[in-house]
């Protein structure tokens, strides 16, 4: 015998079973939303903190950069003070450099008096500026007509000379021989060889000194006006002394 089933109880049980899964699903959904919201809040907080740190760092750099120019502005005065101190050290050289300029004109003035003062010495040597060799009586001879040449300076008597004043001109007399310098055979022409011979007071044996600088002189013949020089401006030992223009 079959009894009619109670469908209401069956439906109630089905509705209970269907409501349980829905409740669990909603709970999980809410949990996920909470987690997402929490993560978003955490990210937002971290971003805010990072922005604050960045702004703070930029502000700190900005203040330090703004202070730096003030320090550099204070530095130039200290850098300029040595420059001002160097100016006095540079001014003395300018005054000292002016001193030679004022004394320079005075140097030529003594060049003419040196003739008597330099000639006050008993004996001295004639040295060629070109060859740096001395006027020398050949072979240390004492004979008349012995030629004069240039030779290595050795301080011997045949290279030493004295000058005897003769009315503003001078006789050049060898220490070794006591003879005077003059042109060969007494003919003072261009190219004439210089020799030693007895002093006779002739014009061909008289010489004028012309200053060409400190301790530099040219020997000009009084009668000819020609200069005593080394032939061909030679630098060789043994080349003769002649008269030339």
C-alpha cells in the first residue's frame, strides 16, 4: 500500500541544500574583496610614504644646492687676496728694470775717458774680436821689419804693448823689442803689412783709438785713416795684420 509522499518536506530539504553552497560562495567572495581592498590600501600607503620620502629628499638637495653658491661667493675674496699681495712683488722688478735704463746712457760716457785710464797700464795685449787671438811679433824677433801676425795668447813679451801719447795720438811700442808698429817701408796703403821698426815719430807710426764698445777699440792710422785688422778676417793662427779700409 503506497502512501502519498510529502513533497513540501522534499522541497524544503532541497532549498536548504541549495542555500548552503550560496552562503559559502558569498563568504569567499567577501574574503577576496577584503584581501584586494587591504592590498590596495597597503599599496596606496606605500606609495604615499614613497612620495613623501622623494619630496623630502628633493627638498633637502634643493636646500644644500642653494647653500653652495653662498659658499662659492665667499671664496673669491680669499682667492683674490693673494693676487693683491703679488702686486707689490711685481712692482719692484719694474722699478729695478728702470734703473738700468737710466744708467744705460751713462755707460757710453765713460767710453771716451777709458782711453787714458786703460792706457795707464804699463803693458797690455791686443786681442782680435773675430779670432780671439793676440797681435804677436813673429817668432819673438827683435829685428826691424819683422811682420806682425795673430797667434794664440800666451802672455809673452812679444804680445805685450805699451802706448805713448803723441799729441792726442799714440805710438804702439812692443815690450820685448822696444820698437813701434807701423806699415811696411812706411807706406800706409790698403793691404800694407804691419811690421815693427825703430820709433822715429813719423805719422805712419801714430794711431788713434776709436771706441766701439766696452773695451773694444779700432786702431786707425793717423796719416791714412785706415784700420789695423787681420787679413781676410781670418781666424787662423799665423795670418798677418794689415792696414785696410
